[in-house]
């Protein structure tokens, strides 16, 4: 079956622009995670959804970051007024359950802010 | 808070050598522990996991045992192959909804 997909795969933004990153999880997966991965580092947790409810957003680095999953399926991570330090790979993962379950990762969106 | 500490790489081994990648964790309660792997040009995927103390996760010849007394989850393989070249991430999930990854260990296996 289809895995997790993310779009766009690459995004170049000028500093100060707003960007929106999309994640299509595996159908039927209740949980959805967003991570930020800097070059040479492990993924850093950003936020977690269970269906449409955002149960944890403690990892979002600033109020410029906003995530939503309005119908409990597709999710969008929005970054307002992008800064150079936002340059990273943004990973989305979905699972059948919570943090104890296997997560299935998308290919990521590589964001470069100039 | 919870965290994972993973041995730094990169690691270079000859084919058929023994592999150990160390991972220790800090957590309250009873977390689940994972090893994820990222092969070149591919996305992260689960390699193995263990959900309680003394459990052993295994897959593709890799093993890791959940040791609560030493708060460790070291990854081992008896005989590595060139195809095992990848970046390996130790990870932890606990009560609450956050998930923690180590910094990753790059493994290169040479023929």
C-alpha cells in the first residue's frame, strides 16, 4: 500500500516568506508526528496529532510554526516569516497508535531559507 | 526530561566484522525503545524495537536488548555486510506524546 508522502520535496524560500509543508499519512493511521532534522543530527520532535487533535506542540521552536490536521488525515506544517535557522529537513511520520507504536516516515521536505 | 545518548560515529568496519553501536537513555517510567535506520537515499524505517525491560528486539541479523539496570539499548550484529551501510538512530517513546531520537551513527562497511 501507499506509504507516507510529503510535498514539496524541496522548497527554497526567501527570508521572511511563509511556507506550507504537506503530509499525507498512511490511510487509517491515527497518529501523526512532525520532526525537524538539521544536517548531521537526529530528528527533533515538533508536534503530535491523534486524529484531528493536536495533543502536543511543545517541540515547535517558536510561534512562527503552526501545524494542523483538520480532518484527521492530511496535515500541514506552516512556517511564517521564515528565518535562515529554519533551514532543515522536515519529516512527517504516522502510526496506528501513540509513541509506543512503529512510526512510518515520509521522505521529508528539505527547506532552504536564503 | 527524557533523552537518548548515542555513540558518535562515523564507524567504518570491514565486511563480516562485529558491530556494536551504544545507546543509553534517560527516562522516567517504562519507555519503549527503538532503532531506526536510514539507508542512503531512503527514508527512516524501523529496524527493531523493545517495549519492556529484558525484551530483545531483532531483525535482519541485528539485535538489541532493553536493559533497565544500565539504561541501555545497544545495537549489535555479528557479521556486517556492505548493504548494512546506513545511519542508525536510537529512539525512545514514553508516556506523554513526545518521541526522542539520538544524533545518529553513520556506519560504512567496506568489502
